[in-house]
C-alpha cells in the first residue's frame, strides 16, 4: 500500500509540473498575413457590408477568392456565345 501512495504522489507531482511548464504563450508573428473566409457572407448583399467591416476591424490583409469554372462558364448548349476566345486562355 505505501508503494501505491508513493506512485500516486509522484504521478500527481509530474502532472502538475507538466501542466505548469507546458502552458506557454502562443507567439505569432506581427507581420503574419491574416485571411478571412466568408464566402456566403460576401455573396449575400444584405450581409456583405458587415463582413467587410469585420474584416477591416480584424486587420485582414488578404482575401482569398474561389471561383469555380462551372459557375461562370457558358453552358455547352448555351444560345449565347461567350464574349471571349475560349481557345486562348
């Protein structure tokens, strides 16, 4: 029984020491680029202005835009011709 008590005391001391040492601050670079993903907010006209203002307050320095070709490309059987030469990317 005394062995168990010593083992438990040692385990408690080790876990307390690990918690105290391992709880350091996260240091991020001040020059780090901040990205903001708000695809649905930016596409919705009623929420767009608020999303842009929130990006300004957060110091967002870049905006990643995802454009899917199937959303903007003319359909294969479209009646109107595109206003660009699709053979010349």
